[in-house]
């Protein structure tokens, strides 16, 4: 097995889950999978253990060797002593088409215990990390750091929405409106229906793209004046944050009535269903919830007053 070749351990790469929330704190990558499993990245674990990243890579790559070397054998024993499964050093999850390695709680704690108390030499970093996680509880610590509430399946989506609103609250020039702020009601409706909004489910991009085509096709620059670009940033735990600030368009306030009419009677009626069907197929919202969201977003008919 080549150094660092984790792809040759198929037993560890069979988990059909995605990352629900992730964050890097003081150089330590961490997150939560869609089933609520908290994890550290391989680099994050190495940092907490006070060892080089390559050490954790080598140990993980040799996890299923036979016979095991003393280090790997002892760390696996420490996993079993927690009454946990020691058959995999990490869980393989897909992100943007690339396998990410998520190290679950029992394995992380076994690594930390080994380097804090049994590895060669004093390791203050591992000892400090072990005590912190043992005192606070691994799951509680990770949940708190990434803002995940296991009792509320939509809490991650709410946090992501809240963080985007906070970052972009006052970035639009006076006299203009942004699609992101105008579709807040649509996004809230989707979150209430358990939509997994995040880096792969960003409704304002879909709305903005369709509205931009409507604007160009109807030469609305000549009607309301030119649209402008403004700075829109994503929270640092979004992969899109690497190219912050983004440069979407904002539109003159005079066009706001037309936008709202178009959103209600064109986008929500003829564009949104297809978009939502795609998100159902990709598993970002259950089919019944998508149907309920579409019903909630239909134009409301006011019954005539009886005389």
C-alpha cells in the first residue's frame, strides 16, 4: 500500500451519507454527517493529536493490515474499549465528487488517548485535546462548534440562512434591491419543509438566473435604469467562500413591483417545480415536503366578499 493511499481500503468507503455541516476552528476541520454523526477531518485529528498529518494518514491507511503493527493494533484496541466498532478508521463521504475522510468520535478519542498517554515522549497538545473532549463530550463539542442541533433537523439550514443574511444585510446600494433578500420568504418556506439548504441547494441562485434572463430578454435596463453589481459573501464554511466576495446583480427599486409579480406568477408557477424536482432526486428535500412547499407558494386567491 502506498503512503497515504486511502482509496485502497474499500471497507472504509461505503457510507452513503453527505456532510450536513462543517467548519474549521483554529485549523481543526470538523463537521456533522446527515445522520448526525460528528467527525474530525484527518488533518483536524492530526492537529489535535499534536502530530504531523502524515502520521494519521499512515495509521489510517494501515488500519486493515494483517498483521497489524503495534501502534495500529493498540489504537484499535482503544476503540473497542469504548464498545465501538474498530473496523474502519474513517467514513468515506462524497463532497463535490471527491471522497472526504470523516473520522468518527470513537476513533478520534482512541488516537487522542494513545498520543496523550501511550505514545513516545510528552505530548501536551494531545493531552489538552483529550481532556477537553472527554470533559465536554465529543458529540456536544462538535455540535456546538458547527451550530448543529440534533433535536432539530432543520437547524443547520436555519444557521446557514441566518449567517448569509448577517453577512449580506447591508451590502446592497441604496435605491436597489437584491434577489437574495427578496426571496427570503421562499427560503423560509423551504426550510420549514425540511429542505437541506446549503452549498448545493441555494434557491436565490436559481431565481437570480431566471430573473436575469427575464431582465435581458425584456430590455428592462431601458425601462428602469441599469442594474449594478454588488458584493455578496458566503459564510466561511461554504466552499463558495473561497471566491468571496461574489458579484451578483442588484436592481433598481423601481423594478421591485415587477420582480415580485414575476416571482409569484412566473417563477413559482413554472420554474420552481422543475428546480424542486431536481432537489428531490438529489435527496435535498423529501418529495412530500417539496409538494407542500409548492402548495404554500402558490398565489393565494381571495374569495369575493358576500353581499
